[in-house]
């Protein structure tokens, strides 16, 4: 093994220009693979975070006539114990209401939360740009758009009327911006006990919301939870409600994979063709080595080691170049506010796999010239050389 390795190193050093050219070819292929893969993964992560990262990924509701869930504390324990991938659980009491601003009526969705629990899903406290979260009964937050419509400030009260006709004054303690206009103009966030009192449903809730550690496993986790649910409860997950988004994500993944496959095919063909030429260039030396007693297997190993060395060098250069391209992209492709269009996302597992694929491809590419070198007849080569 040592002899063919030393000969492979000598062959590579004897034609440095050719060696550098092949290594750069591999490096470009690996860098494109890492850049495209990281870009697509970063884009997918941004899309998922934007659409469902700060929302409920699995929701349980009642399909009874009144729409209320009873004994919810026991159900929470059962749900939490059903799968260790469930990471955030929050109970909610939702109900419609009306308020008036000037001569116009505004429809509201009053959402009663245990603020600490719901904050893990919606990041409510981080989205409050003025004021503070509700602390006392009948305190409430409203969205940025609704604030502008009503023209209110912190400390003002809003008269609301629930669907049952109950009227109540709500104290505004702060304003939030969840980056969705329909939410900012309709949600009123308050405490769980306030919402239960407004809609006269003590010890009941309208839904259970949760997030999971792997968002793409939401459907399987939901199916697992559903097996233990009562028949009067129904469960939905974000994948079932966002089929178009999933289709787009799958399309991105397939296109990324196809690009990477064709890039690596081009790299393999390039390495194979150059190393095949090397066999011809080094045929005289190989003939002399065979005449001195070197075996066909050893001759083949020379080119396999060349492929291995070229793959390692090219992969290392490619990883560095790919990460550099990804970093530069986040600096030049930016939004008006200076944030990257697509955030830099580095998946070390993906990079390791890309590196192994590049090295394996280089070895596979070397098989053709290796096989050819093993068939060289030393007498004919020396006679014709």
C-alpha cells in the first residue's frame, strides 16, 4: 500500500498544473453543492419559521355543539405523555366580540392564554413594542393595526360586547406586532381567567395548541395523539392545512438535489477523463514499473490513490469556497432594512455528506483509468514508448 501511494504522490507532483486543475474542478463542484444546498435549506427554514414557527403546529378542538373542552388539565397530562417530541403546550379560550371606534364597529377575536405558556409558541412578550403583558383581570393587548384604527394609548379602556351580549371594559396594557395584518387588526390577547369569565365557561377551554421538536413530523405526532383522544375531540396539524407550502418545499428540495447530482456527474466525468489521459502520459513509467515486477493490482492502486488524494484536496477547498460563497451571499443579497434575504444556514451533517460524496466520486472516477492501467502490457509499452 505504501509503494502505490508514494508513486501516486509523485505522479501528482510531476504535473502540478494538471493536479491543481482537477482539484479546482472538484472544489467548484463541492462549493456549488454546499452553496445551493445551504441556500435551499436556509430558504426552507426561513419559510417554515415565518409561516409556522410562531404558531400552533398541532391544534385540538371540540366538535361538540358548544365547542368547549372539559377536564382539560387531565387531557394536557395525557397529551404531554403521549410523545416526547411535544415541546410547547398551551390552552386557549377564544371568542368573538365587537368594539366601537368612532362610528365604526370592529370585530375582535378575544384570545385568553396562560401568557407564560402561549409565549413559548407566539413569543408574545417579544412582539410587544409598547407597554407590557396583561397582569390583572380585564387587562388586554391589542395589535398594531387595531391600535391605529381605534386611536388608543396605554391605559385607555375599550368597551367590548361578546357574542352572548355581555359588555365589559378592557384595560389596554400594551400593543403587539405579530407581523400579520389580519392578526394585528383583530386579536385581543388577555389572560385565561379573563376570557373564561367573559364567555362564562369556567374550567373549560376552546382549544389546546402545541408545537413539536420536528415540524415535519407534526402529522405522525398528531395521529399518535389522536389514538388516545376522546371521540368528541378533533385534531388538526399544519401540514394538512398548508399543502401548497409543503408542495413548494418539496419542489425546492428536488430541484436542489437534481442540481447537485448533475454537478457531481460533471465532476466525475472530468476527473475520469483527465486521469485516463494520465495513464497514457505515464504509460512508459508504468511499463517500466511492471517490467520491474510491480503487480497489476498495485498499478491500479496508484490511480485510486490519485483519485483519493484529489478528492480530499478538492473537497477541503470546496467546503471553504462553498461557505465563503454562502457568507458573501448573506452580505450582498439583503433586504432594505439590511437583513439577509436568506439567513446563513450551516448544516454540518450536510457538509460532511457532501465531502464524503466528493471523495467517493473522485475514487469512482479513478476506477476507469485504474482498470486501464492494470491492462497495460509492459513489453508493448516499452517497445512503443
